[in-house]
C-alpha cells in the first residue's frame, strides 16, 4: 500500500509509538489498536525484532498504516521499506540521511527540535516534521511561539506527551498529529494487556485536530 503524506495526516490523530521485542505480540497488538479505532501506528527501530514485527502487523491488519521510526541510516530506510513500512520517522536529520529519506518515495516525518532545524528540513523538501523530543524541547509553548514566524510548517510532536497533554497539543494550528507511547507501553505489550491497549486506542482516536 502506497499512501501520500496528506493521506497519512488525515488518518492520524494520536499515533502510538511502539517498541516491541516479541514477534508473537505483533498480530494481537495490531488487532487491539485497530479495535480501538486507530489506523496509523509507528513501530520503532529499537529492538532486533522491529522489522519482523512491522511485517507481522501488516499481515495481521493490511489496512493499517504502519510506519517505522528511529530511522538513522540509509540502510534502515531500505530495510524498513522492504519490511513494508508505509511511512518513515527519524529522530533527527543528517547529511547522509536526507537523500535516502527523500528518495524513499513514501511519506517521511523527519525529527527537528528548533526553528532553524525546521527551516532547514523544509528547504530540503520535507513538509510535515516530527517535533522531538517535544516536552524537553519546549513543548506546547515553543510550538505556539513559532507558529507566527513559521505559519506554513506543520508538526507531529512526540516525546513524553501524556494522554492528558495530547488534546492541548492537537489544539495548536501548526500541529497535525501527536505521537504517544502511553497507548501501548512496553509493559502492556509484554503482558498481553490488549483490553487496556484497545481502551487507550479508543481514547486516542477520539482526539482530533
């Protein structure tokens, strides 16, 4: 499934940021998130199983839009696309990573933490940026302050955003979605607590920009 950036943005509200080490958890996790009403999720390249988990989630719920995050190298770009990633997310940008991301042909949310980094990312050709780490980099007040001088730049803030904070972020005019690990924490996934994950997903799906 090939999607556009605008399709991704329209489908997303709160994007679960997932770290999964057991491939056996992939299918029930995908089903739990889908049952809660979420159609966009981000796997992170933080475990050896990440690529296999992404592929297994896609197999279990083909209609879900599943991206790979924590992309840091061109090799990870290629590996993620081969695993079936629908979009890519990076914690930041580097001269080596930019061309690989631009050449991927799928939506990319590159990470930025300052106004200067945001301007450079847009000049490079990226349209929606991951503001990371959101809370540590200034949070909602910072994003609100740069909306005036940079009104055309859209963000998906991620990083220490809680369930309670998410609606305030989504209310900002320059925020199109947020990332949140609270929907399906590592402890919930390891315990197979699918009911809680589904309930959290439903709460996240109800939050709209």
